[in-house]
C-alpha cells in the first residue's frame, strides 16, 4: 500500500479519482495517509475515522464494480508547504445512459492532502450532494493558490 | 470587518461558532478571509465562492434571528504553518424544545483556516447533515495534530 509516492497533492488527487472511477480499492487506499486521523465523509454519510473505517467504506462502495464515468471540474486549490486543500465537483455519468436521461446530481468535495515522508497523501475527503449542476464547467486544472 | 485578529485557527473557529449561534453577520464575516477564493458549502447546499456570495448566504440564514443553541463536539484538528483543517460536529438544540423532542440531526463540518497578514481566517467551510448522532460526545478541544 505504501509503495506509491505522489510528488504533489495534484498527483494524489489524480490517483484518488482514477481509483474511484475504476473501483480500485488498493489504488484508493494507496492515496490515503497511513494515519489514524484520516477522515472521510461520503455523500449523505457520517464521519468515518481511521484507515479501517475508510477502507471498509470504499470496499462496500466498490463491491458492485465500475458503473459510472467521472469528470472532476471547477477545482479550487489552496496549497501550503505541508497541507493542500482542493475543492472540486465530481460529476458522475452512468454507463449506458441515453443522452436524454437525467444526469446524477454533482457531488461537491473538499479534499485535504498532507505532505508525509512518503509524498503527498489524502487525509480528509468530505463529499456531499450539490443541489444542481453548476453553471460553468471550468477546466479542472486552475492555477493553485500558493501560500509560500 | 478587518479589525479582528485571531492569533490561532482555534480562535477563528471559536468566533465562527459564536457568530453562528448568535446570528451575528458582522461577527461571522470578520472570521472569513478577505479573499475571492473563500468557499462555503451549507448543509444540502451548493458551493458558494467569494465574499459576496458567502455574506449573502449567512445574511439569509441569520434573518430570522437566533433560535438554536449550538454545541461543537469531536473536533479533529490538523495544523500546519499556514493552513489548519478542523473537522467537527455541530449539534443544534432548538430553543424551547422539550427534553423528549426529537433533536435535529448533527452537522459534520470541515473548516479550513489560513494564516493571513491579519491573523488566522476561515477560507473553507463545508457542512453536511450527518445521518445519526455520533456515539460519543468527546471534548471539543482535543490536542491538535501539529505538522511542524
């Protein structure tokens, strides 16, 4: 699990969303810090704490396998030397849905990354349903706000 | 608005929740960074960006005046030199409710604070309803995880 090194918070975020789209549990857990303080709030869910609760929640979510494409949009990034905070919209598209089908609601997520001895890792993921599709689909990669 | 200086992220958080309980709009906005990148997600709401949207949302929420007591519990704090992330439960108790009345669901919130030239200020508040009352009401002030 600890073999992967993410040189930047963005690398960790890219790996997080690749694992989420592919329902890849080991890939997902490789992104999280090996820290008992990791926190995860899934949409409409409670707060999960620690590696074990977080792994179990993703295992349950991934059990049915990949069913949706994921597009991450409107990223706002706040970056310091040891911590980075990214806010994004997660837009899921169900596989096989016809063009006229209702799209699932977007999810707004706050992701916090920590610089560890083994590179950048996720320490907080807080996701909740957003009430309506945001107006503009801006590019995912906006210039981050750098604090140093 | 910029007169208040919060020497620590915890001071900013205390002021945030005092303002929230009192429905004090100026007190609330004094906590937020004067930054166009501020982000706010209210429970079941979309993502608000910038001082104007954030102020307007609190103004609407505070219009009816204080109606609930607020207890903040189970804080987990992750602190770096320039950024701090606090995860808390917000427990509201409606004024005048009888002891047997159903309690409102708790809110889980991720709060991000930025060290600015004018002290610590809030830059992200992401709140969403938690499905059930957490098991244990731990003290609000747990020792923060320090990264430096």
